[in-house]
C-alpha cells in the first residue's frame, strides 16, 4: 500500500540554518492501516506527511503507493492517490465557492478535467446524501458559500472531501488542533467513522495523546526526524497516556510541549 523506505530530508543544507527534518525514516502501511503519529514540535511529523503528499521532495530514499514509485512525482500528480486534511480549516476548501462547487472539485481531484457540467442533478443527489452523514444540516445549504461556515463545519467538509474519491492514502495533519473541544470531538468521531466505512489507509499526525490512542490500529512516535517508537495493533491496545510519556522520557533530553499533554 504505502511503503516509505529510508527517506531523508534536510532544509537549508550547507548553511547555518541547516535542519535535518527527516533522517533515514522507513514505514510501511498495509491496506486499511490507520497509523497515528505523535512527537514534539520539530520532530518531523508534518514533514513526513508533506513528503508523502509530494509537497516536499525527499533528498534520499523512496516512496511507493501500491508498489508504484511516487517520490519523483509532483504534488498534483499524486492527487489521484492522496487525500489530505490540514490543521487550518481554511486550507482545505475554497471559501468563495459554494458547498456543492467545492464538492464537485473534490470529486474531480486527480482526474482529467473536461468541459462537462461540474454539478449535475445526479451529483447534487450524491452530495446531499454524503452531507447527511455529517449531521450538520449542510445538505440543506448546498448553495451557501463555504466561507460562511464555522471552522468545525469547514473541517468536517474538508474531511468528507478528502475521502470523497476513496484515496489510496488519507493524510490528516493535526486536523482538529485549531478547533474548540466540542468541534474537535465532532471531527474526531467523523474521522473514525469515515475511515472505517471507506476502509481508508490513513496516516494521522496529532499532538493529542488521547486522540492518538483512540484512533487507529498502530502508533509511531517521532523525535528529531526519526521514528523512535512503534506500537503494533496488539501493543497499541495496551498503551495509556502515562506509558507513552514514559516511552518518550527514555529519550535523553526529550520533553513534550504543553499541547502534547492535552490528555
């Protein structure tokens, strides 16, 4: 499914600002795996997602999706494989377009564009049914501009759009961090449901340890660009927040920031 083999990424190489964001990282996700990724700021979590999506190219190593090498493909070329939800609710949607227009664009992600109508009667019916699943009443607001929605509504819509075409890989980059607790719980529960119903292979970055333990069947911890701890499905079921903190404390000089302690 997704195979990351010995990838490294350095920013500002050869300068006083040189930063090794990823160092010889290897990770494999099988069909239907849901891996949560935790670690302190600067650990390389988002960089890892960015190399999978194609936003960053790797310096060394390889990335394959369904055995197809993608490390040299541009971000738009990987769009047919990858769906993504960002931390910023404003990042995943077009605010000046309506809900149905955003959904129509998501439906065409990674496909060849044509001059055909973007919003047909059949598509509207599909959009209505998909939006009902969110239980936010958005199915009755298809022609409302997305910029008028709340952050939680936009993030829920982004999540639906990311999984709309059943991507081979779903990337979630702290997608509940900017939401208030109530909306964060809503989007977390939607994430769990959408991933399970669509059997999406998922890689999710989070600072929230309780969320990292609740969601997914596997867990990895990163520090200074490396994977320093991995828990299989069986091991993850036995983990608790104190145990995770103890594992991280074993790393010399390591400490989570305050957001990591939202448990």
